[in-house]
């Protein structure tokens, strides 16, 4: 089963009911997580996602979702991961850290809404939007 790592903004789309220019972002996110629930993909999540998510959302919501998804791989961030992310990009450390953690979790895809923010990392991992999958 292919592993996917989902950027924080996709979780925020889901819980915030967000949309943009007639695009139902929350629906796309919901469909993605349903695919995980149906075992089409295995989710990799990091404590970094939790840290970012808690700035804007309720951790209980995220924990409930994760518990409903079944077999989820949880990655813990280390100082070595931070170091690798800084080497990859000082200017875009938060997203570089997501890339490092996704690779650490052996994810095939990093799923995000912000393709431009991850453009410099396409040589490391495949970057896709939720509706691509």
C-alpha cells in the first residue's frame, strides 16, 4: 500500500470547511481521508503536523480523525530532522521539515494545497494535491 504524508493545510481544509474559487477544498480533503480509511493509502503523520495544526485548530479533532483512519504511521521529529531541513532550505524550513519527515516515513506522495511552496522539493518526493489522488 502506498504511503502518503499530508501537509497541515489539508487537515485545516477539512476541519475548516474551506473552499477557494468554487473549489470545495474540504470535500477534496474528505475524499482523500476516505481513501485512507478504505486502505487505498496508508497515512504518515508527524508530530510537526500536530504542532502546526494546533496553532489554528483543536488537537482533539485531529486525534479523532487519526484514530478513525486505522493503521497510521506516526513519525517523531528529531534534531537531526531539523538539521536536514535547514540544510535543504533555510528560507522555507517548515515545508522542508515536512519533506524530511515524509521521506523518513517512506511516503511516496506529499499531499498539499500549496504546490508552489514545495516546488523546490520535487526532486525529493512527489508533491500532489488531494484531488490528484
